[in-house]
C-alpha cells in the first residue's frame, strides 16, 4: 500500500464517522457519483433517533446543486417506479431509525453545480423538525452496492 493510498483510506474512514445533533445520529452516509455532464445525483444514509419523541427530516440543503429535495420511489400503476418529491419529509421514529436507500427514500441533487467525483465528499445540511440542523460530509462512492433492489435507473420525473 502506498503512502497516498494510506492517507486517502484514512481520510475516507474519518469522513464516514456518524454525524449527530440532539437525539439524531446520521450513519453510513454515501452519495453516488455523477459525471461532469450529469444533472442529478443522490445520497443515502441511515438516520437514527435515540430520543423518546419522534422527529422528522423536513429539508436538506447543499451548494452541490441548484435544488436538493427529499425523494421516494412510487409505483405508477404501470409497473414502472417513478421518483417523487416528499414535501412532508420523513418521520424518524422515537428510539428507531429511517433508512434512506437506493430504490426507496433518498436525498436528490438536481441541477448539480459540478461533478460528484468518486472519492471526494459533498457537504449537506439535514434539517429536522426538532433536532434542527445536522451538517454531514458525505463520501462519494460510485462502487457502493445497493442495499436492496432498484436504484436510479428509472428517472421518469427528471
């Protein structure tokens, strides 16, 4: 292993440390890379609520895109999954967790201001109803395998 690989590996390990505010803990975050010409990208993570009261992820901000929204996949009745914005956000149950994953709920970057380059990070601020703002440095990892089925292959709304 070269010294450069050692340093980059160490930096990636530090970037994957959980982020937290109040009772909210953000774990295992990653984003999918996009080419220099791509207009969209996505981020995924586990959000844990260690508190006795439910919270809600209500918004997300990042300078990486013109718009950043909370999205999910829904069946259009024709067997095709479509992405839609979730304006009410995602509930994070008390003493529970909510997974943002490929093929399900996720953070959507639209109108990227630059490429999401594998091995770099994207700065995101998650906004919660009770816990407030949580700043997260999300590693960009295009090699990451999906947690389930699906993915972002069926973008019909963007």
